C-alpha cells in the first residue's frame, strides 16, 4: 500500500511539473497586466525547440542543448507576442490566438524537416534520466522537476518580498502610477512576457525530452489553456496555483493507476482526457467572478483617451 501511494505521488508530481513551470510564467505575466492566451503555442515551441536541440546535440550535449533550445524557442515566440501587445498595442486575445497558430505551423514544419533528415528520435544515453534524492520513490524526478519546485518557491518569495515583485504587482493594478514613479511600464511588461516564454519553453522541454522522449505536433494537448484556468483557480497567487497543479497531477496519476489495474472498462480514458477542459470551464465560470485578479489585466498601456 505504501508503495502504491508513493507511486501515485511520484506520478502526480511528474504530471504537475509542466503545469507548475508554465503556470509560474503565466502568473508573472498576468501580474504585470498581460494576458497571454498564446501560452499553448509557447509550450509547443518549447517542445519542438527542446526536441530539435536534443536531437542535434547528440549523446554528449543533447540534454543541455535541448533545454537551451526550448528556452530560446519559448522566448522567441513570446518576444513576438510581447512586441505586438506591449508596444504595438494589439488586442491580447487576438494576438495570443495568432501566436498559437504560428507555433502549431512552425512546430509541424520543423518536425517534418527532422523526419525527412532521419533525425526524429532522441539519442540514447543522452542524460534524460531521473534524479533520485533518496527516500520514497516520490523523490525520483527529472532534473527539471526539482528546478520547477525551486522556481515556484523563488517566484513566490520574489512577488511577496522584493521590489521587483512589488513593481510587477503594481503594473497589473496601476501602471499609470508606476509611470509617474519613473518605472518603464512597457519594458517591465516586455520582460515579464519573456520570462513567461522561458518558463513555458522549459515546460515544453520537460514534455518532449524528459517525460515522453518524443515529439508529436499536438503534444501540448491543451496544456496552455489548462494553465490559464489554473492561474484563475489559484486567484493569481502562487500558493493557489501550486494546489491546482498538484490537484490535476493527482487526477492524471489516479487515471494511470486505474488504467494499469485494468479498469479501462469501468473508467474510460476519454473521460480523463476531457477533465482538463471541463475543469477549465468550471474555473473560468466560477472563480473569475470571485477572484481578485489584476485590475488592468489584458488592457494595453497607455490607454487611448
């Protein structure tokens, strides 16, 4: 029984890691006043950037080149989005959906190019192994899993205790006051979106080169939209986001155990595939009205007079 519980906990944390990475980045962007609907595209860019980097890096440097490629890909797509919404003042919803379409098309093109070149599989022995810290098997995680937990803790501390965190929170509440205080609102928002892209890229790398060791053009599977709902569910606070991510990770772990135990006839896997979308709708419908999200979220600055 203890081994079963530890196994479920390990699987739950493994499933929660990409949610935590992307969710932390989205939380930073939204606290700064930018609603990044293009998060799905950023994650997919990280998936293909990480996979391509790992394949090209080979056995010697595939892991690090893959992680670096994922971060660069996520930041590149995020940079395009940031220029559009922060400086060109494009509608953030429209720009986000355009980013998703751009990432889907680019990822598919790169994937077919890798297939045509015969480079569509990860090199063996490239270091994509779990890192165990001893104790129960729940502590047996990939390196990015431990990094995700550290980033969550650092981000929570930064938002609550540092001047940078205070500025980020103020950007989403009163950018006009920030400008009066001498803060470059546009530059800070641009940096927040780039940070979101870097973390979303890491989430993509975790999916493609660590958790699955593969790539598929649709492998993000709605993860970005789920993260958007989890940020709302957590009421734009790091603690609430962590609870939501671990909760969904637990759902995924339980369904894996049920499927492994031969319960497919009683509980269809299609039900669990639909759960993220149903939960997203529930969170948007219930928690949006009760939350205390940034007052200027989704609004360009300076606003037109």
